[in-house]
C-alpha cells in the first residue's frame, strides 16, 4: 500500500468500519455534528459493534460471564464497545451494566467480580462503563469514593496494594482509574474527583508517561506496543490518548512518548496492527498489516499535539 497523501489516507480510513469512520469524521476531518452523529449511530447496527451486540445472551451477559473469560466476558465486551464509540444510552449496553453492578461483590464501596476483596481495576472498569453508558445507580458514587480512598501517596493506584502491600502506583491500574474518573466527571457525577485526577496525571508526568521512577529507563518494553483493544494494559498510545481526552494542554514531559508514537509510523503513513493480547476474542477486528483503528488513534493524538506546538510557537 502506498498512501503518502493526507487525503488518500483519510479516504482509506473512512472506508473502514463504522466505528472508525465516525471518529475520523469527528477528530480528523472536523465533520459536522449531524454527519458525525449519523455515522456514530451505525456502530450499533453495522460492523464490529453490531456483531458484538449480537453475541449478548438473553440474560444480558456476554459469554455467560461477568469478568471471565478474557476477552469475551461482559466486562471486556462492554469495554470494547465503549472504545468503538457505541452511543451512551444503548439498551443492550445498559442491560449489560446492570448485570455487572448487580453481580459484583461490595466492600465499603469497592467492587470485585472474581475475588472476595475489592479490586481497584475492576472498580474502575465498572465506574467507567456505568458512567459512559449512562447507567443510573447510586452505588457508582460510593465506588468513586472508594477509589479516592484507595489512591496511593504517589498519586497512582495499584491493584496489588491490598493483596501484596504495594505502595507504588501501577501504570495499568492508574490509567484504568483515570479513564473512569474522566467518564464519571463527564457524566455529571456528584463526587469531586478533580484533585485526585490532577495527582494521578502528575504521577504519569513525573514518569514521562512510561519511564521508571528509579532509573529513568523504559519501565516496560510492552509499553511500546499498542494493540487494540488495550484491555487492562497500559501503553504509550493509551496514555497520550488520556491526556488528549481530558482536555489538558500538552505537557512537555509527554514529548518523548509522542516522538516514539511518531517513529512507529510506517513509510506509507499508516501504523501497523499489533498482535492482540492472548485470550479469547469474538472475532478479529483487523487482519495483520496496516491498521485503520491504530492509524486513527495515532493521527488523532499527533494532530492534538502538533496543533498545540504550532500555537505555542506563534
């Protein structure tokens, strides 16, 4: 494939799944609200989104499981639908959220779907899904309060803190909770979460997003890969996406991460499909080779970064 011209690349992206098309229209071509809305509605009736919705059973779950099996359970299927942009208020998604919240174990507001003790990442995932899809439940506020109490002194979160006494934030847990707090804030949640989010964002910025706090080296080579969906894993792209989505002006401490994303671009202007995380999938979203969803995600964050850099240079 040879796609050196911007308009050719956009045309290629727009020819993809409806979940890609609507996001390209909104974030790369500045389409009208009506155009974006019409394209987004197709996620529920065509392509990947429709196929995933068709797998829901009569009980409202997927794969007859709440958190397991990975990655076809109710939790992970809804997380994928959220990332594809299935519109809030979708009746099937709300039914799935009800299954999760009613099936979870509670301890002082914290939730778990597998173990007895409350778990940071699971609580964050359920807050994200409930907030994003518009599931109405007073327990969401209590879960958010539990997450705020669970925050570590360094500003991060770590799902191993209660199990093993870990006191340093985990990249994986922290991005999960940050995404949840952002969705909760956008939903109009009653609990004040901005201070906690500010501390967690500073946690990432102190680490230049992906570097060890002890040595300054890359904390994990896995962070340089960005499969879609990311599941519970942190990576460079997911981290930069959060900072774009939260509306914060680009911070110079993200520059190294952004440059590595730029270096991953292929000569034809695309980014490749990374091998998905091991586990069960309903179906492959894309074949090996150039990836529309990854190309969209990378171009979107680079557009945000570059636009702000040009503005600062004026």
